C-alpha cells in the first residue's frame, strides 16, 4: 500500500503545526518553505483539514493556522481520512467490483490490510511523532535553514578625539 502525496503532505504539515504548537498561529507560507510543499497545494489541504475541524485559521497580520486539539488528541489516521476520506488498500475502493465488476480473489486480504493500517495509524498521534528524537533533529535543521541570514555589519567607526563623527 502506498499513501498518496495528499496524505503524506497533510501529515507533514500537521506535524509541522504540532512542532510549533504554542507559538501562535503558523502561516502556511512558513510551512510551505520549511517542508518544500507548494503553498497552493497546502491551501487546498488546509481547506479539508479545517472542514474536518482539525485546524482553525486566523486571518490578518500574524494570522495562520493552529491545531484545534492538543497534538496528543490528533491521530495520523484522522489527518489522512480528512484529506483522502479513507485508508484503503483495495483496487476497488471497497466496492467489491475489483475483477470484471465482481469481487476479486484477494479482496478480503486487502480489506483486512486496510483495517490494520487504519488501526496502526489511529494509534499514532502527532504528539508521539513530536517526541521522536529524529523528528526533532529534522525540525531543528529546517528551522536553522529557514532563518534569515543577517546582513554583514559595517565596520565600526573608530572614534578619535576631535574627529568629526
């Protein structure tokens, strides 16, 4: 089973929000820059996440998005379902028309796999991911890479007695 780009990017963006939980609203442009995701694509994802009541937006200067619940209450499966509606390993989307409009030989296998994946991702919350050492290391690297570079300072003017300043 392969998760699509929409699911992967939504989980990544939500994890970015969780990492900045408590910092105030996070601008989508900042997430886009840190995570290398198109701003237009993030806007589409966040419309779905907002509709699912996983995030709330604040308009205006200093605006952005926040999680509606603490990271410990947001399961990865909830994020995926919000943007993709389901976690499904079947070819037929669960409609049982996988082979010539009839159920295929392995339909139950893929249905069972879908259930296991859903349970697995339902047991992992954003807070669990935030606590991972490697996630923190990557977040620190991204933070450093996104910091504006300070312009070089002009050399200090040497003061001499009686010299004009």
